[in-house]
C-alpha cells in the first residue's frame, strides 16, 4: 500500500489533516464557560461564576445532587437518579453545555461569551 505514495502525497495528506484539525477547533470549539446556573424543579437556585472551586448540594424530589466546580469546569459528582446519565457525562466547560438530571429535576448550565451548540434546529 505504501509503495505508490511519494513524499508529495504524504505532504498533501498531512496538510489535509492539519486543515481538518484547524477547522474543527475554529468552528466547533465554542468558548469557555464563565458562569454557572443551577436549576431545581425549573427554578434557578444558584447563579455563580467559575472562578472558585466549590461544591453545591441541590435538593430534588429523589434526594440530593452534588455538583462540583473545579478549575473553571463543572460536573455532577453524585445524583440519586437511577441511570446516572448526568454523572456519566463528566466535566463540562464550554458555554452552552448542560448536564440534566431529569428524574431528580436538577440541571446545570454554563454561560459564556458565545454559546456552543450540540445541534441546530429550526
């Protein structure tokens, strides 16, 4: 397979890979989150920035959800929901990202200068 590729071919492949990486980071990256909104039962219970490391204990219908802020990123550390989807989501750090613990009705959303979209619809 490598017998037909010349130095110029490898250069073109490398340039293409670098272009794809640049476009991905430029157009899909989004901005860093600067502030945090925590909701419980659809109501805002906490609004804060991401400058200080801290933990929040938020009550919901099933129990207490523990939210951790560390190094300008956020995660749901523990939740009483049965499938643990919001805990498995891990750290979020981009503006517009959210972690939803639906059975316990707790959500975490990051805000920033520009929102990062998972998908667009109309």
